[in-house]
């Protein structure tokens, strides 16, 4: 069964610090992996989309990495800001899976002053 | 402005009273989908549509109906709502099917008493 596991479930860091969120998946055959940011009570917003051939992709202070061999991805946030407080969701799609997506349950990040 | 619009944003109703949550996108996307989000469970797909008059079940379709008569609209229908359908609902659309970047609406918080 295709699964997406995210860790940690929640995280608290001080403003200005860096952090890394993890996403492990068993989805196969792999098509792409996306990271979304969801502010409380709002719809998720795309941060990055990575295909099989991409190892790293950045979006401002957000850098996603992908290791398709070990089926792991990470989202690194540099110099965190209070506005980074949100839930971060990893979504993986499979080739020829029709139009179904596999969602992780998200990591809840709280950045404190 | 490119957007996905859901209505209503908040609704409290009673068991058995039919309701419809509307979703409209102005990006000419072919793919649209509905999700529900519950604490600890993450986002789960209810239904999706690959194009006009083409819809299919997601992971949790029981108790819901959808229709896709026009490209821009994808309403979610609860014929006889029950308390276990109390949830936060999101509509999303994509230009490239499930493999493309998903654009989410702002969410509709539904409470069924």
C-alpha cells in the first residue's frame, strides 16, 4: 500500500533557527513529490514540486531534497520566521496511478520569538 | 487573480438536511478534487474530476456526491449529512491532473449537529 510518513509530528523552534522536516514514502512507481505549507484555517499552498531526476529544489528560505533511492525527502527551513509557523504537508504521486495522490499527515511547526 | 473559491466558508447544519458546497476556479483547469481534513488524519480525497462530466471516487466518497457540468465548477453535495461529516473541506484544481501543482481553496468548515 502506498504510504507517506512525516516526522516529526510537531516541532517548536526559536525564531532565527534552522529546522528540517522529514518525509518517507513507499509510493511506487514514483512520479513526483510536493511540499505544501498550510497556515491554520487556510488552504495549503505549494512550496516545491520535485520529480525523480531532481535532488534539490529551493524556494526562498525553503529547500527540499529528494533521495529517490531511499524514498526520502526533507524540507529545510533556514533562518526561521514567525510566519513559518504552519503545517507542512508532503504529497507523493505515482506514475500511472490515475489521479490519486498520497498525502502525509503533516508536520506542525511553531516558531516562537 | 487566479483562485479557487469555495462557499460557504462556514456552515452549521442539522442531520439529514441536504447541503451543497460550491467550488469554482478561474484558471481553466481540467482537474478538480475535493478533500476533507480531520485532526490526526490529514487530507483525504473524497472525489475528483478529470474533466467535464468525468468524475471518480477518492478514498472516502461515502455520503458525498459531486457533479461536473462545467469546467470551472465542481460542487460537493451532502444528500443527508451526518455528524461524522463534520470536517474542514477543501476544493483544489490543477492544470496537469494529479501530477501538477494543486491550487486549493480557502476551505469550508462544516458542522453537522
